[in-house]
C-alpha cells in the first residue's frame, strides 16, 4: 500500500502516519520525491487493513493498494495455471472440457436419454439440477434427492462425471410435501463429482465457506458461477473466500451479466471479454455458460465458439431431448444434433492453435 502525502503536510502529520503503520505491526519506507511530496510505502501484509484507515489521517492526499485483494487466486506468473482434477479428468489443462445436460433432472427416461447422447458426443461431464433455484416460487424446484440418485445412475451407466448445484443449507420438500432429512448441500456432496454454486449464491459468503469446508477433505471441486450483477473483482473475491476456507479446487464460470439489453433478444449479455481478464488475473480454470448467457438455443453455437476462441477452458451447456416440453429453460437448451456440432467445432477450434490461451 502506498500513501501519498499532501504537498503542505506537516512533520507531525507524517509522524502520525508512521505511528498508525506501526500500530498495525507493519513497517514503512519514505520516498522523498523531487516535487517535494513524500510518498510512504507500507511494507508487509496489508490485506486485512483498509485504505481508509490511513486516508482519514490529516495530511494524507491519497492511498493506493498495489497488491491484489485476491491474493490466493491471483496469477503470479503467466505459466501458473491451476489444473483441477476430477478422477482422471483434467480441467484447465490442454483439452477443452464440455459439461452438458438438462437444466433440471425431470425423470429417469429424460435423464437417461440425454446422458446417452451426451456420452455419445464424447462429453465427459453430465450436468443436471436436482435442486433448482427458481425466481418464481410456483416453478418446478427439482426432484431433490431422487434427482441426485438418477444422476448417479447415469454416471454409472455411461461412465460420466456429474455436476449438480447445491442451492443452499435449506431442506428440500419433495413433490408430496415431505421434507428431506438432510440439507441440500449435504445431499449434493454425497453424490456430486463437482458441486455447482449458482449465480444467486455467489455472494452468500457463509455458504461459500460451508461448501469449501464440507468439500475440502474429499477434494470435490466447486464450479462457481458469476453473479448476474457482480463485478469481476467481486467474482474473484468470492473464489478467494472458497480457497481461504480450504478448497483450492475452484472452477470459475461466466454465465452472462445483467445489462440494459432486451430479454427478447438475449436473456443476459454474454461477458466474453471477461474470459481474457480472468485468464490474465487469476490462475483458476475459466468456463463459459453459453445457455444462460444467451437464453436462446439459436445463439448457443456462436457464443460457444467465441468463448473457446477467447481462451475458455470449458463450456457448461444445457441440452434437452424434448426442449419444447422441458420443465426448465427449454428455449436455451440445444438439441442432441446441435450439441454434437458444438462439441466437434469447439474441439476443432481449440486444437487449431489460434485461441487465446
Ligand atoms: C444453472 O446452471 O442451472 C443455473 C441455475 O445457472 P445460474 O446460477 O447461472 O443462473
Ligand atoms: Mn438453467
């Protein structure tokens, strides 16, 4: 942290700054500028000290932080990329990783049909929500534990990994109104290979810590989605919360942000540029969700290609065997044919040598 003193600051004011630095257990160094303005550099770990702690002192003109507030996930050198492992699968390595499946698990027949064609495309990870965070309390909120069991069956049958969302620490009521015994996070952790934390929970810091605490021993990776109105810095700091709480296996997933755009054309605005920023700032794998970010299946191929070209390590795609009758997000779910083309084209693009990664 650097403290710029005002031109007319006094000796006593400078001394008060030194004293305050000392009171934090930190050291300082003074640089006497040719303009007559002193600059005081604080030496040591300032991550828990706020800029305002010094900015409020008399004679201080400005305080600037030179270290990143997200110290753990910060990319220290260009080659410092973290690879997240799920069994034999490497995420953030040489190969592009596609995760695909329905928005929500609806029935055995639906999930098994989708799992079969997902695996048939050469995709290794099946997505599917057993618990759905719905804007309307009247919408389908998922099959719960029954959905998790179906995902586990699809994993077994097709040799897939499964990713599913933990929506919180609440208990889920089944369609008959009976409360499940364990809370959602506890159930998800028992079944998932990767735990998804959705956009709505990105800023639930207590929940992030609990997710990290319960997944760290089993080394279950967490895919963290960007909040729809969160800044990139907020997103990185949310990942930092998880890492500090003990689970370094975090995958970042962009999913579109809220702008002035009309939802008739795009559900959100695909934040493609953020891929380049995240890859530069941080060492975690970066995924892109072309389904929620666009909202319409016609746009999913184009945005998938853009994300891969911009350097994404993977894609999280919604697909459905009968999109017109899907219980959730049918309009943005691609068909099996569209999924196969996206996977083929994305792999081609990734290996052609012109992507930014
Ligand atoms: C999802 O991936 O199913 C989902 C609910 O996404 P988001 O948290 O990005 O809205
Ligand atoms: Mn969805």
